[in-house]
C-alpha cells in the first residue's frame, strides 16, 4: 500500500479498505470484541496513520466498527 501512496502522482481518488492490525487471538467467540490489538498492532496502526497524514491525502470519511481495535 505504501508503494501506491508514493506513486499516486496524479492525485487519483482511491478507497482504502483496511482491517484491524495484529490482535490477540480470539479464544472465545462470546468475547470476540475483547480481542484488542497487540503492541505490534498498535505500532503498525500508528505507522499507517503517519504515512497517510504525510501524503496530504487524508481520508474524507472513515467507517469503523465499535470494537476498540
């Protein structure tokens, strides 16, 4: 994905579909929403946010689930 962002020289509109970053394993389906991000997942999420903000092409709309990931 970073390659595309770096090579989008014409400012072509695009959509990003991103799943959550690395999370802890879901061991009980009744507690699936409790599976939070690992430290690596949190770090990766911050890197992606930084990469997007540096491109001056911030998403206009962000849709997400209520899960704290």
